[in-house]
């Protein structure tokens, strides 16, 4: 089992920045990929960015490329969000996928970008 605890959401004006953090605990050696998803009201949850635990390969949604950066330090994954837009408003969820493809989710953190 993997537990994920997020922090760092909040309210920011358009053009501003926020950094989200997610601390993983439990069976962390079983983690293959760490990532961030988001879900806006009335929309499906979507992948924002992911990073492989071994090798560090990253993947980004087209809508955030050049603005968001995912990184990892041991068992904590970060999402640096710059040049935020109102369209980035959503609940952001930390995700971990183990080598058996089991998914784990954090509780979610609200990000609100005002225009």
C-alpha cells in the first residue's frame, strides 16, 4: 500500500505561481510512476504531468507544457505551476502507480486561479 499526502494548493491571480507537493509513504519501493491529475467542475479527471521513479522521464499534458514542471526528491513529488490561467482551476490529485499497475490517489488539493 502507498499513502499520498498533498499540500500547496490555494488561490492565486492569473499569471501567478504555485507549487504543489505530494509525500508518498508506505510501500514506496513499489512505485513506478508518480503524477498529478486534475479535475475541474463538470469535467473528467485528466493527467497533468507524470514522472518515472527510475530514470526520471517526464510527460506533460499539452495544455501545461512550458508552464508546469514536475520533479521528484526521493518520495516527494512536486508540481511547479507558473503562468497560471483561470482554466487551470481544478482539484489537483497526486497519483502513484506501482509496478503491478495499481493506482493510488491523494485526497486532492484545490487550486483556484482568478482572472
